[in-house]
C-alpha cells in the first residue's frame, strides 16, 4: 500500500495523492496549488506518472485546491472515471469554470502589458480553458453516496460525511493490504450549515488533514454574537457594509445568518446585495442538496422556504448592475468575492467605499498577511486597489471564528474513532504538523509526515521521529484558501 503525494504534502494546498495497492492505481484529489508565486509554479510541474495508467480519480470535495488540476490531467490524456458525490460534481463544475475564466482573463491582461515591452512571448499560457473543464465534466461520475460502497479495481471505496462543505466526503478504502482512511478536509463541528462529520470505524492506516491541528476554534455562539454586534454598529453608521466572502459555504452561511438575524429583529431589514455570480450559482446547489445540511436548514427547505434568501436580497449578475451599486444611497449590505479581497468584485466596492468613514468592512474569512485583506487588518492607513491608493477610513470588524475546518479537538476525536491507527499527516504547515505529532505521540498514536513526491509504504513507519530529515520547519504556504 503505497502513497505518493504530489500536493498538500508539507503544505496546505494542491491536494493530489496517488495510491497504489494490489495492482490498482487511484488518484485521490487533483487540486491546484494556491499562494505565492513559488507555490503556484508547482502547478506547471509535470505529473511524474503516466496519467493513462490510473484506474480512477476519487474526489473528496469541490474546493479548488482539491479539484483545480483535473483539467491538467485531462489535457495530458486522462479519460477514466472521476468519482465523487453528486453535490461535489455540481460544485466542481462551478469552481473549475470560474478558475478557467480567471486564468484566461489574467493571461490576456498579462499579454497586453507584456506587449508594450515586446515580451508577450514570455507570458505563460493558461493552465487550461473552459473546453478542458468540459472534458473533465464529461468524466465526472457522481456515484459516491455516503455509506455506500463502490469498487475500483481491487479497492472498495466507501465515502463518509466529512462536514466541511456541501458534498464533502472522507474515503474509507478497503484494500487487500488493509483498510485505509483518507480524511480529505474535515469540517468544524461548530459549523453553521454542515452536519458534523460521521465518526469513522477502526482502520489500519489514517491519512489526515492538519490545517488547524494546532488550535481550538471559538464557540459558534460567541462568533455569532460578535457578528451580530458588528452588524448592529455598522447599520448605525449608516453607510455601506461590505462583507468579502468566498463563493462556497461562507456565502451561504452569511446569507443564512443575515436572514435569521433580520427575521428575529436583531438587525433591521436593510437591503442585501449578493454581488457574486459564482456565489449565486453555488447557493443554488445548497438549495438543491439541502438534505445534507443541519436539520434547521433542511426543515426550512422542506417547508418550502429558502434559508439563504433574506427578504431584502438582490442577486446582482451583470457587471453593469454591480457598478450601479456605487451610486446607491443609504445603508446596504454588499456580499462580494473574493474572501481575501485579492481580486473580484469586492475590489470595486472597496475602491469606492473604503475611504468613507461611514463604511463598515466586516471580515468573516481568514486573511493571508500578504493579501489586500491582510494589509487592511494589519491597520495600514492606505492600501493600493486597482492601481489607486485608497485611504482606509472605514470601520473594520474582524470576526475570526467562522471556520469550515476541524480544529485539534475535532481531529483528535476523528483519530480516536478510527482506533488510533498509524496516522500520516498531510494538508498542513510543517511546523503545525510537527507539533501535532507530539500531541498524537502523547496519546500513543504513531504519526509521520507525508513527504512530497516520494512514495511511502503506508503500513511502515517511515521516518524515525516522524519528520523527514532536512525538512524545513515553517516552510510552505501563504494562504489557507478555504479557511
Ligand atoms: Zn476544502
């Protein structure tokens, strides 16, 4: 039972794991590296295996750092099945089309700039375009159902509910060499919309994510109280209330909270604008697959309601409509992507409103220190947005407690339920994983860090002490793309 990780090994993004067992070869996730330029350059490294030799690809969920290199795989000739849950298939199409569009737009802009210095030939081509995404979509097999088993070669695959985002699954893999569990990304059990992950049965080997293996999340009730207070104070200021959000999960959770806070009379019925076409498309899938969500949301859906639609909601589609929002009088809540403010429509709204003292910026996502959002949170008096220096005079509220990822307590509960098996760590910063190994060791669990692009025998103890020699501590990434 051998695993070779071509992503999310010694770092958080780029999940891509090749499992070879008893003559069967499956790739688990095929995600994009996201972060600084060095990390993103890895997206252009060739896969060091013949993609046509794979029996199947299995997806854990639809975040870009888990599916974003699938079109690269099909460009190289992969034409086999890509198994996933139905909701993941729906969301993966949305995520990949958006990624293809952004890459083509960036490429055209870079070529325009490079032409002025005669260097247009040096601009790298987009990794893929919309046609490549359509090839991927034709291969998606939405046949993974929670608790039901599917055979791929000599491996029997049973997905379990991961509680991270809509459709997210961990994968229980029964093989002739033993039972393996690939965690994918596990959800925060305090999460607002997702049901808790189901506790797994005993396994021989666990490969687990470790994004937040070094911390404990604040209780959701406390986070919601902070969010409510920030909104009440923002409404009192009378200006625009900007909420940068990622299109999947956070957008739907914020819409859900806004609706319920308004209906409960905790904040007034101010207009809400969802200025994110991708967010609107994803919200439709949350409506469609609402049976996966917590009972309160499910019940509201079954009763014919729409838990993601505050009564004052306007969905903005065209960019002309988006620009008209700049001239809107009075108070309004504007949700726009992206969540780290590093691109997307939120930048226009920030340019038009960040310098006004009656504006409020309510931050509900993790901000990488080097992103625009990170600089605003750090208190920089002016920030550069779309080529202009803009003064930060808005009131900035940072709500740190929303997270779609398991914390240390969640992760330990998962390991314990799996029978404290041999545990391999992926999807984390090296220093976080190193500290987590000590936590595991104190509980009698043998752990190791999965090295990048090096086959490991999952049944063996690989590195004495759990760390590959020479692996730098604290190296890696700049960004948690999905908090
Ligand atoms: Zn994720």
